[in-house]
C-alpha cells in the first residue's frame, strides 16, 4: 500500500552524555557571568538575559550551535523544515529551558542554606531533559517536542569530549608506564 506521506529521514542521534555536557558548559558560562551581579532579582534578570543571548542570538548567528553545542559537535534543527529554527522558535524553546536553568541556578545559590531546595528546584529541568533519555527516535526533550526541534550531531565543532578522553587516556598510560619502572 502506497502512502503520499514523506518518509521521515533518520538523523544521527546525539548521546545523552554529550547533550548533558553541552548544557553544562552553557549553564556554567551563564551562571558564572551572572554571579558577578550578586543575588536576588538582578541575578535572575542578568541570568535570563545572558541565557537568551547565548542560546538564541549566538545559535542564530552560529548555524545552530551555542558554545556548549559547538564544543560537543551538536546543532539544533527544526524538524518540520529540516533547517535551522527561526528566531521565534528558538526563543520559545530557550524560554522553557531557561526557566528550568534559572530554577537550578537559584537552587545552587541557596544550596548551603537548604540543600533540599536545590534538588527540588532542579526537578523540573530533570524531568524535562530526562524525557530525551527515553525517546528512541530523535532524543527529544519536552522543550524540543513543544516547538518541534531536535538536536543532531554535526562535524562542525571541536569535539571537546573526545579530546578530553584522549588526553586522560594518555595521562593514564603515562602513569602506568612510570609505575612499572
């Protein structure tokens, strides 16, 4: 039986560890820069603005890659059009992720006062991104499903995880060699 629907193209899936590492790089850069402002309302406002700059403006100008995505050889595409998402789609996507990241930043700032609050405030982001771990087709998180985007592997980047792994393997081999002597 023939159907007129196009067959969905399979994209190279990104391992969950790479997505987590890319998010951690972006989150750390924004959190570090916004921590110079202080705490409270201004910290949250600067965090949100820096998040939108890094994850929307930079992604728009850098062919679908933020700093973390560039380090981990990933990019964002719109599944409907099979190209870089437009500015409105990126803004919607990053508003959802940015809210979760802002809650995590608030939880980390309050960690020493109440460690349970850090876990409680991180839970929405963990649920959002945990769904990507169980998705078989495109590894889409809730924020990806909400706007119709996907994260794909690309050849454009520095492969930071592979370089660190190679460097650690050389370090371990060097230590083993020196211990045998």
